[in-house]
């Protein structure tokens, strides 16, 4: 547990704290409501607020047979939690050793290393070895170690609770508007701009080929209205996720983004793509000319969207 104690101590700011714990993958509206409640209750008690999260996802360690992907990169998760108001975000490496830590021992570390006086968690939260620390047990531990526990009801959207699982279902269907509604922010993919086959330039629609981490959840193949952030600029764009079936047959999907009114060399730069709406499926065209006509139609629809929101 020494490593975990060091990770907590390094991240925690000075003073006494209110803390929320969780994976927070996606940092959706349920997570944001929890963090807001933690900050509000902490402020009422003169405490600053911090968040403790885990990487990799505990499921990846407990069930290595499951192929797990993330809704947010770790860096984006940290940034979103900080934007929500957390004074510090402590990322604990979840491994076999941490998996065996009891709920009481984990809470003791939080009290010792982060001066936790208030723990704010969701109704379904469990902590410690085999998920032994439910709300009732954590409240009893709090009485023993000197911290208060507040549990927050889960956020409902329509008829079901907001969860990372529900967001993944919306994402897999390409419903970016629903993903936006559940997350409280647009879905993002980011990575380094890499050299592609430069075929887009030959047909009048140059694209950025963006190298996305293999552990990220991606929307289904197709064409999307997007906004792209690169070199401090926010640019209107359309993005294709797919295998380029008109020109080649590949097993690997690629992310290619065409930026409007942009023609700079940005190889090696970091780019972030925000997904707004799905335009169509990816499909194989009979010729390059047919593909160009379709791309022109895609661009026209995207420009119409952007003209109506500005």
C-alpha cells in the first residue's frame, strides 16, 4: 500500500478535504452532479474538494478477459474533473495489490494522506476488496475513523440512470446527440496527426489522419459533423471513421478529418476532434468522382449546420 499512499500524498493539496471516489470514465452528468454535491457540502464545512480516480479501470485488472475501452483519455478525464472544480485529482494505479486492499484500509489511507473529513459517493458505490464497502459499511468506518459519508442518488435521464454503459450504447449506435446529452459535453477523440496516403489531396479534400489510442471507444464507421482543435484553433470539420472501402480493403479503421478553410502542415501536432452529429454510413463508391460528389454533399450539410448555430 506504500505506493498508493505516495500517490495520494503527492496529489492532495494542503488542508482538510471533501473527497469523491470513482473511475469517472466519460465524466458524464452523473459524475458532474456528484462532484458538484461534494464541492457544495465540502464548502459548507470549510473543506476543499478533491477526486480520487483509478487507472487502469478496475475491470481491466479484475476481469482481464474483457476487452475494455475508455470513453475519455486519462488526461481528458483529469482536465474535465478539474474543470468541474476539483482542487486536486489523484490518479491511483489499480493493480493486483490495490485490488486486495480492504475498504477500511483504503479509507484510512485517505484520512492519513489526504486529510479526508467528508466522503461523497453515489448510491451504487462500493469500495475495497470484493466490493465489501457499501454505503452502510462506509458510514460505520467513517464513525470509527472520523469522517462523514454522504450518498448521492443516481441521475436519471428519461427512464433509466445515466451510466458509462448507457453512454457506450448510445455511442455504438452513432447517436452523438444522445451521447452529448448524457455526458454534458461532446464526445472527443484525440491523438497525433500522422502521415497518411495523401489521397484526399488528389481529390480536393485534404484530411488529417489522427492516430487514436487503441483503448478508446469510437463511434461506428461513418461520416460525422465535427469540430477540431489544433494549434490553439477551433475549426469546423467533417470526419470519417472507417476503412476507406472505395480505394482499398483494410481491417483497421482510420480517423480522417477534413478541416474547412485550413491548409497548414500540422504533422506531429496533437489534434482533438469533437463529434456533433452523424451524417451517414461509410460506403464503397463506384468511382473517385462519385465519392467526390458525396463529400461535397457532406460538406454542404456540415456548413449549413455551422451557419445555423453562429
